[in-house]
């Protein structure tokens, strides 16, 4: 039974991908993706219950679910469900606008399900090597999704994404080779030389010099996939050109899966080198990412790119929380990951619908949404308020806990710098949000009727409402997740 639950989050989306490859995307199969995402979420919840007392393994130890992996799997399932609920209406609008052919929908169905399966495999992998393979698989699959519309800008964004992320993944691969070398020289058996648990258990025997280089390469390499500076430049182009549900998956969960890899590396680094080395690296990339996001958001004029730069900001905050490294900080990081995934998905799905209806994502062209499209305005406004860290959303609770943990850990200077940069971001985004939701209409008060595309279909409205509601409920009370959060934070801070 446990093996079936471990295989299901990978196998169910893979079977859905096979179904789309055989039958295509049509009326009878359009909701197959949502059913598969729901299956991933259900399996994740069950694994979270089982892993509360002890980790569960399957397939000869290839897959392992502890509290941390189960939590990340819940994030994947929740964000995938929102994105897949919105996909049928998104593809229908693309076909009506002449931007997609039936074969494009088939390819979209196959690739999105392979994308979800690869992310599930990454968090369930018991080996650093298997995790690397899964993360690389997400790069290959999402490159085709970024270039889905096959315009010049989409193609350029896809190539930029492939080049930068491949460079990062190559650095991570070199780090894996060095860590394997250190493990073998510490007499770790070859079968467990890349196993998370074995590496942490033998961390004290690893060569410090080799391990430092390996950890630095792994943090930079996986940090590139997480959208952290200095290898962040792919993110705004890729997220702005990908279909909106894909942007929701990439920003809402793919970045967090890459950060999950950094969390696992940090456990080994802290046990082998002490907490100082990884903390210093993470503080540098965290503050650099926040500075980049603040500088670029101040002058941003495109809605989807604004959301992409917001992702760099939140990955910087997560890296800051990881650098602090206490149990309170790590619990806050995990809560922030879930809250960001839900809020960013809602914001991207709403932005995608606006882009389809108005044929532009320029902020100065999106005005007075509150009166023209109240449902989309509420979703976009709620998503942006959540991303700005306002109550009652989960990100507010996570950021408050991070600030407390930072000052308690003696990193008040870093937290203060992060708060100043965050305030600049809040000011920049708030000014643009006010114009989009409440500004005067550019075409005059008595002009054309509201475009039909601004009225979201039922499934999209459900996804938007459910995402915001879940983010708010978790922010008010994390009770259903609190035992899981505590257990996952304990895994990260055990050494």
C-alpha cells in the first residue's frame, strides 16, 4: 500500500500524459488533467498522515516520503489542481483567438502532466542523483511549454530559459560529483553515496574542503532553477511568455521544488561544515535577489513580468529564512512556500485571462477592473495583496515569523535590509495595483461594453476563489498543517 502511494504522485500524471498522447485534448479528456492533479493531492495528504510518525520508502528505497517531502507534495498537488482547472478555458480562448491548433492542445496536455510527474519525482527521490535527473526533466519539458505559442518572443524566452537553467544544473551536477567523491572517501557505501539520509549521517566524515566547493556549486546550481540571483535572468521572460496555467505551475511550485533541493543540501552542509557556510551563501543570494526584484519592479510596466519579478522577491525571502535556519524560521519558510504557491497561481491565472481578453498585458492598458470585471478584479487584487504580505493571508504569517526568527538568531541587520527592500516593492506594486483595479478607464466612461473574455468561466472562477480562500484560511489557522510543518522543520534543523 505504501509503495502504491509513493508511486501514485508520479504515475497518475504520467498516465494522464499517456492518455493525452493517445486521445488528444478533447471534450472527453479535458478534465483528465484536473483529476490527475486531484489524485496527486489526495496521495500527498495520505502520505503526510503516514509520514508523521516515520519516513516511508518504496521501490527498493528509490522513493522516500518524510514529512518534508509530503509537505512539498501537497504544494505540488494544490497548485497543479488550480492550474489544471483553469487550463480548459485557457486553451479554448487560445483557439478562439487563432493562437493554437488542436495539436497544440494535445502537446500541452502531455507536457503539463509530465511536468507535474517530474516535480513529484524530485521531492520523493531519496537520492540527490535522482533529484537532479527530475529537476533536469522539468527544464526539458517546460522549455517546450514556455515556447508554446511559437512567437518570436516565446521562442527567445524558451532558449534563454534552457541556456541559463542548463548552466545552473551543470553546476549542480559538478557539485554532485564532488559530494559523491567526498562520500566515497569517507567510506560511505557506493549504493548510499548520494542518499540524503546516508550523507547526513556520515557528514562529519566528509572532507571539509571538497564539501565546501560541492555545497557552493549545489546552492548556486539549484538556486538558478529557483530564480535566485545571480542566475535569475531567465525567470521574467519565461514566466511572461508561458501560458498562464504553466506560469502558475512554474512560479507557484517549480521554483519551490528547486528550493527544496537547497534545503536538503543545507542539512548536509550544516552537519558537515557547521551552520555558518551555507548561511553566508544564502544570505548573499537572498539579499541580492531582493535588491534585483526591488530595482526592476520600480519601473515595471508589464503585468506578467511584474508577477515574475515578484517571484524573485519571494524566493529571496525564502532564501533569507533558510539562512536563518532555526526551527521557527524553517516552519515560516514552509508556510510561505504554500502561501506563495496559492497566491501566485491565482494572480497568474487572473492575469492570463486579462491578457487573453484585452490582447495586452501592459499595466497602463488595464484600468478600472473593479467596475468592468469584478470577479477578475477581486482575484487579481486579492492575489497581489497576499503577495505583498498583508493579512489574513499565509504569507503575512510566514513573513512575521521569519522576522522574529531573524532577530532572535542575531541576523537583525539582514532582516532590516530585507524589510527596506520589501517596502520598496510594496510601494511599487501597490501603485500599479491601484491603477489597474480603480483607475479611470482609458476609453472613457460611456464607451464599449466589457469584453466577454473578462467574465471568467465557472471552472476558472472556482480555481481563483479556492486558491485565495485556502491562502487566507492557512494564514489564519495552520492547524491542519501544524504537525506536518513542525515535523518538516525538525528534519531540516536536525543537525
